[in-house]
């Protein structure tokens, strides 16, 4: 028996697909049993036969995997399924489960889920139900699971009426940020005299515009350079070359004094909501620090009023101001990070994997908050992620990165319906589908991303590309407009090269 405890949680979709395929092969070849522990319901749909859903230390639902996804009977299971962005549905507002998991030292009396449940009444507050078989081979720990059927119908009607997100107010006639030929190389030094023997090309000549009011998603495998690109754009890392225009200023040419003033326009939300907050500072000190640095409040009273206003905007209140980061849940800590970024009224926010460290119900709360703030304040985001389900849910345009380069760029709908680059095709095929009855064929990429210290010649993707030709190892493809504002870098999309190949093939055949 193999116990796999979150084996793919920190991995991007292509590596995750490789690991899951390997585990399936091992299970079949050796006839072993496997227990998969995960919060990723897509992985469960892909690999499991039966599912046990746990809450507050107890199993609340237990059945076959197909039954769980088609007919969940416990309110918690149903809430989890509604919290997840789905690739197969239109973009709608996620319905996050309210509240948080109770403290194990202070479990509530009765049903452990009653304080978050829409079906709960006095019976749930006082008495805990047993795990019983309510339907054939389907066990549930709930007093009122029958009521869930009526609640499902009401929610479906409400979804159709008013749960669709507002269309973002992106103005594609106005570029807020223009990135031209941006490079970030890290020197590799060896020997006693620390001589530079090479460079890691983390970001290698990328150009893209970010429009006012839009969300540009930057996606790719771990190590492709997307986080480095985001930090270089904000000058948290110094660029090795290129230009970054924010408004009328190329921020790479600004001195430290001018850059500090410009930082009001550019903020960041970090991936880890705990390590990005100073544990010795209270929430009011964390959110108030940017106000102090940029001298945005004249009096202490004005400062406190501004901090409270910002906290209210992200779903926190006055009672949270004097607490420290360790006193909050992961979702609340991420809200504090968002509040800190909003304090100076920025024009653009770089969100670096802001929900990857959160479980699905808290993730839904933060995604809804990010979208609501954008609609209310006209914010512009660069959203960095490897989770394409979240990207489809939140973005307007998508840029796909591979080995330091952007290989495809298009509007979200265009990219997901008509991916042109083989790498994008493989990324989309590797996404776990939250529906075990509609599984799709996967393109399993072989190997890992090559080292940026020694990238392959020609197209950087050709060693792993299922469609690669001999010419791909010799020619660097041009990043070109393929129509409908859809850009990609692939020899297969270059009509002139393909004509030459076809002509040469015909002559050879003759």
C-alpha cells in the first residue's frame, strides 16, 4: 500500500500529470493499493475509485468517485465543489464556504459543520449525526441531507440570474505599462576570483503591454521565469536590459528618490501570506506602513480612519487592527497582504501566485475579493499563476512563458478555445477535469524544463515538443501576430517556412 500525502500540491500541471501517470503505472504493475491525500478535487477525479471527505477530524461523506461529483449529499462536499473554478463552465462568481474550519481545541457542540452550514438548525447545534448509509454505497454524516436537493435547485436558478461577474473595464486603447525587450540575467561565478562563467537567462527578451483596468495572466511551469518577470517589472530585481514604461516614465532610468515616489503606482501581493508579513507588527502597523512611507496621512486620526477603511474593503474590521499575523487564518493573512497593497491607491498590482497556498474554499473567497476590488476601483493586475483554472476565471488576456520567453499571447477566450503553440496545448490538456465522467486525452510532456544556464539551440521547447521537426533545433521562431490579436512563436505557424519545407519535400519525393 502506498500513502501519497499531497504528492502534487506544489507542482505545476505538466509535472503533476507526469507524477499521476507514474503513480497509475506503479499501481497497475505491482497491484498495490493507494491512499491519495489531497485537497485538489481535480486530482481525486483523475485517479481515485472511492472518496472519503473529511471535516474537523471526521469523515462526513464516503462513496464512489463518480457518485461524489454527480450527487454530493453533504453540504460541505457540495460547498467545496462550488468553490472551484471549472474549465468547462462560463466564468461565474465562486460561492465560497463562509467562515473557517473550527479550532481543534474548541470544536463546537453537535455537528462540527453547523456554524458554516446553510441547512443547520437547533438539532444540529446539540446533536452530532453518525456516518450512515443514506443511499446504496453512499455514507453521509448529516441530519438534513435531503434538504440539500432543494437548496441545489434554488442555487442553480440564482446562478443563472445574478452570479455572473461583471465584465472588467479594460481599456485596450491605453497602455498602463509597456514592457519592451525586458531581460533579467543572473551571473554564474566560479573559482577563487569569482569569475563570471555564464548567465542564467531567467527573463530573456520579453515584450508585452498591460492595459488600464485589465488582468493580464502570466502562466507557465515552475522555473519558466514568470515570478522573476513580475519582480523585475516592479524593480524589486534590477533588469539586465530593456525598458519598462509606467505612464510617461521608464522606471529603469529613475533614481532611488524618484523610484520611491513611483512605487505608489506599483504594488505586489506575495505568494506566501505568512512569510510576507512581519510577525512583530500588528495589522494596523502593517497596513499603515505604506501610508507613513509616502506621507499620505497628516494626523493619527486620519491614519486610523484610512486603515479601517482599507480593512473594511477586504472583509476585515476594527477588531483585527491590533492583532498579529499568527492570530489569523491563511485566507485572512492574504487579505491583510491585499490591504497593504491597496493602501497607497496603486495603478497596477502584481499578484504572484496569491491563492496557490490556500485551500479551495478560502481560495474562492480571495478570488472573489480580487475581482470585486478590480470592478470597484478599476485596478489593473498582472496575475502570475500556474493554475490555469484560476487563470481562466480571473484573467482578460493570457501570456504563456517558457524558459524565459513568452511563447503565446492572446485574449483569454481565444487562447482557451484555439491554443496555437504546442506548449500551450500540453498545458491545457494536463489540467485535471473536475468531472470523472468526462475525462480527456492528455499530452504528457517528457522531461523537465531545460536549464536556463544552457538553453537548447533553436526553439527552446523543441526537446520536449511532440510536433518538433529537425528545423526546430536550428531556427528560433519569430513571435508573430497570427490574427485576432493572437501572438505565438512556433515554426509550424510560419507560413513561409512551411511552404519551403513542403516544396523541399515534394522535390525530394520527385
